[in-house]
């Protein structure tokens, strides 16, 4: 029986190693060093492992002297620890020097000091083949400082950490250098996007393309990939085997793996075209050299990085994807003879691919169900109790979506939900006041708790105020009320859902704006201005969230016969769209996700205002004179604009038909 102290048990290698360690028939005691903030998480993990009663959790921190392990815990462990296995580290090629030094260098020094304090039997330090840096040619297990250049903070700090272990003489040591570690070869389990996984979204985009023509690719060099189950098994065998102190071991694939072969293995798993013809090394080096020269052309690097960011690929991967070193593993294979062997990537690549598609694909939220683009989508619809919102909810449900109905009055929302359910659909009700921060967040929290996700948002709720400016001199509250719902209410809801959408790398937001924003809308200064504010907010938000896969559609909606226009009696004589026709425009926005949807008339007036703003103002003024303020618009004293609201003149009727859909 032996006692082990393990750091990094919550990490990928750490989880698999500790589970295997507890599966041994020997009644080993295992102490796991864990941060206080992760203690509950690790405790839940330990409960799933065999012989969890052998485990003791020890609170500590990589950033503290002696790992922050208390004197009481050290006193209990002192003299009884046979093996300290140091797996905790920051593995992030994009991390800066400060973070890498703190975790990898300072953390390793703290482990060495703790090992000496506890009088541990042996310190097992998990390093990385990254210590080889840019060394060209064979890099043996006996080699360490060969004058190599260390190209990233990760390379430099892993080198410095191993150096600390090698140069101390207070405790016996062994060093283990894994290559690029991928998921479990049998289950595919992986905990994060790393190494070749960065290329998976690009490969996924190619899936389904015909693989009929030979694809020519350059020789991109060799890499070295091993599955985590091999690393964990090999590590355990080497840790418990006596007589190996003072040695380093390469946990690598015995033969270098060409980058092109790695791509082809995953391309076959994805159903993407494979590279069938590889250019010679000489030609390939010239091509790569030319590509590197283009980095000095202004704008090229920015464009390259933008494309790579779109696929979630860090630019540093280009410089670290291939290894100039060939890692010899003679000592490792000799020590592991007859126990553990590295499986072939071609055999387990499909398993890794399936797991990634189901659990790690950053764009998996974009996949829809078999019934179409809206199948299974959770779609928030504001103003869903009547008009356009109600009609849209019915259509979304009919298309297989799940409308999340939002409005102030719960009983009206429940009527819409009951109608959807009666038709065989599904919907949920969330009464909310969009002008109230707490009400909005309470509704969004409830949606996420009940549905787990929000895919789309339709900002349809609105307040329309038709009143001339001359009747608004003492009605500043009209503008405040319009902004409260049409702008601030919509923005409040957008801001509430954006963090969730950004995390899932998918989301679509539809804003029901107004044709009045495109050019002319006399008497709608409050309404059109509030809609214009939302239009421009969405333009800016779309640029900032583009990399998160979030898109926006603005609908410049023409006049629709809804309860919102009922107070204006002259609209009884106007040609208008029905709520169902308007809902068709919203459905197009949800399914096709264009930047803009409008009408030819709206686009025409927008162009006219751009080219001849003065003439457009003059025409709009005639409309302003012809169409009166409504009685509902009120006024004070003898101030009345227009000649009556129930009986339109012939000129007014003609203009209404000519400018179909406009707000007058």
C-alpha cells in the first residue's frame, strides 16, 4: 500500500489518472490538492470513482507557498507520502507570461518545496514535449537544454518548471513529457477545445462537399498526438514502477504523424474531402515561406486573424501546429514493454469526432431539428398577446419552434398558449414589464431554468404615438414613454439574453422597426425616433457580436392593422397589412436571418430622402397637411390640425393608396 498526493485531479489527465489509481487492487491512500473554490466540484467527481473512501481532499492553491497546504494537513502527511504526482498546470498557448509563470513556474516551485517539507518518496512532474521548443531533429528523453528557442510563454514556462525539478536535490524526481493530448480513444471524452480540435469547425464546414477531385496540399510538417487514456495508463505504470528515479519519459506516439495525415483522419470521420496529393518538402517550404512573407503586407495579418477567429482558431496555432523535433521514446517503451501501447489515430479519430460534435462543437447550437430551421428553437416573442406577436407565435409553433410568450397581461398570454397547444404545439408564458429591469431578468432567468436555452428573440412589443409636434410642446412624456418601450425595453431584453447567446455561439435577434424610419413619418416623431434608436443600436451590436455567431434582422414594417393603430380612426380607410402578413415577414427574418427586411415603397422613400431630401420634405409636408391629428391626439385651446378625421378628402384617399403602408 502506498500514499499518493496528486495536484490537478480536476484536469483532463488528472481525472483519468486518479480514477485509474483508485482502481488498483492495492489499497492506496490518495490525497488530492484542490482549491477551496473547486472543492465541491472535485468531491462530486470523487463520488463517481471507485473506492472513493480512500480519497482525502486537501485544500491548497498553486499560487501560494507550499501550495497553501495548512500546517495541520502537512503534519498529518509528513513522512507518509510515497509519491507526489504534479499534474496541475496552465496549458494555454494564448496565455500571457504573467499567468503562465504563476501557474507553471511558481506553482512547480511550491510543489518542490512541499515535497521536501513532507519528505516525499518521489516527485513525479508532468512536463511537456513543449520543452523541446524549436529544436530540429531527434530530441531524446535524456535531452533537456539543447539551446532551443522557446516560442510561447507556455513553452518557456514548462521549460523553466522542469528545470526547477531537475536542479533541486531535496527529493527524488521523475519527469513525464506528454505530446499533444486529445480525448479518450474509447469514449472520445475531452474537456476543452485544444490542439487539433481548433481545426474541427473548419473541417466541419467542409463536410458534405464531394470528395471526387484530387486535393493537393503542402507538406505542413509532423505533429505528435496521443489519447488521454494512453497518457494516464502509461503515467500510472511509470509512477509505480521502481528504479526509474532521475529519468524523463516521452509519452508520445512512437512515430511522427504528418499534419496532413491527421487532417485526413478527422476529415474521413467528418465526411469532408481529404488531401490526396501532398507536395514535396522543397515546394512546401517555399509555399510556407511565401505565406509568411505576406504577413509583412499591411492588413494581411488582420484579415488572416479575422478569418481564423471566425472559426475559433488562435493565430499562434500556425506556429505551433507542427513539431520540428522528432521525439524518441525508447526509454518509455522499454519501461512499458508488455503493458501499454499507443493506439493508432486512424482507429479512434471517429470516436473523437463524434464526441466533439455532440459536446464541444462551439457552433452546435446552430443545428436545427429535422422539421426545419425553427424546429426546436426557443424563440422569445414580446407583445405576444395580440397582433403581430400573437400571429408570429402561432406560426413559430406550427414550424416546430417553442415560442416564449412575453407581454404584461398573463391571462391574454395564456389564451395564446392554449391556442398553440390545441393546435399540437408547445409554448410557455412569461408575463413581464419591459420597462422594469428586475421583471425582465426574472423572466429571462425563468426561461433558462425551464428551457435551458434561448435561440432567438423577436422584439415586437411597442408603443405608437401619433401626434404632431405642435401638439406635443407640453408632452415630453410622450417621447419618454415611446423610448421606454420601443428602445429601452428592447435593449434591456437584448442585454439580458446576449451573454447566454454569446456563450453558445449562436443567437438571432429580430427587431420590428417601422417604415417611418426609412424616410418620412409626420406626426410620428416620438415613435419613429425610438425605432431609429433601436435600429442603430442593433447595427453596432451586430458588429461587436459577429464573432459570437449572433445576428440581427431589422424589419421596417409598414402599417399593420393591429390594436396599436385603433385610436387613429382615419386608418380605418387606409390600406394596411394584416397581422398574419406581418408575421410572415417576421418568419422570414427568423428562418433566413437577413440583415434587413422591408418593402419596395420603404426602400424607395429612403432613396428619395437620400437623393432629394428637400423635395421629400415638401411632399411629406403635403401629407402632413392632408391627414389630420386624431381626436385621441387631443390638443389645447382652439389648436386643431387638419379638417376632420372620419371623412378623408379625395386627395387624402389617393395619397393613402399611393403611399401604401406609410405612417401619416
